[in-house]
């Protein structure tokens, strides 16, 4: 992973006071983002402009992004043991 945020340094400077509602809002944002990416994947495969290889690469990048968003959702929901809705 190339874009890593060092959270421990950030936490030392700011106390963690996020509520359950904040956590639920973040999970809701991730669900919305995942739905938008799924829609973009479907629309990408219907394009006719770039070459088939470029379309396949674009779709694969979107699938990879979706997998990472789903992984983040799993972390925030303790693998779905915590349900904010």
C-alpha cells in the first residue's frame, strides 16, 4: 500500500472522542461509496471508446477499490458483528 497514514502520531496530538454515531456515519458513507463504484463498474463495461484492454484495466481498478472499501467497512463493523443500522 503506497498511501499509508500514520494514525498513532495523529492520535497523540488529538484525543479520540468520536461517538458511535460518527462511526455509523462513516460506515454509511462507505456503503454509499461502494454502491457508486458498483454502478461505475457496470457503466465501464458498457463503454465503447477505449480499447477492450483499457476497459478491462479500468474495471479491475474499480473492483480493487471496491474490495478495499469493503475491507474498511469490515474493520469498522468488526466483521459485521457491529451493525449501526
